[in-house]
């Protein structure tokens, strides 16, 4: 399934707009990962553990959105938007939304 942030797909014709589709992922952060991330924040550098969790949450959210679009009979999702949030002090949330369409 084609997923894009743009409103159009070059070389494809949108023949049907199916509707809004979404996917969400909320992941708790590990206490040991939190400690090492704080150390990284103090001494500088990137927090690989958090980056890995954010990537995993993004993939889960996109997979949920893709599956919802498939169930509606779509073969593409356009206008995709990803949002990242923190919930409390130890939860990460990623939400994906877009418009499910049929293209030919």
C-alpha cells in the first residue's frame, strides 16, 4: 500500500476517496532507559534508546493506519500526518492520520 504525505500521487489517478484513517501507538519508557537518557542529556549526544522507541511507535501507528485503510478497500493513503507527544513523564505517543483512497 502506498502511503504519502502529499495530497496527490504522481502518475496515479484517485478514483475514490474512502475516508479518514488513523493509527496510534503509546509506549511506556523503561526506567533504565530513562536513566541513561538523562545521562545522555547531561553530557550531550543522542539518546539511541529513545530514538529506537520512537521509530517503533511510528511503525506501529503507520501499520494500524494502513490496516484500517485496507479494511475500507483503499490501496493508498494520502496527506499523511505524524504527530509525536509525551504523556506524563514516561509515555510516548505517536499518531498517524491520512485519507484512504483508491488509485489506479
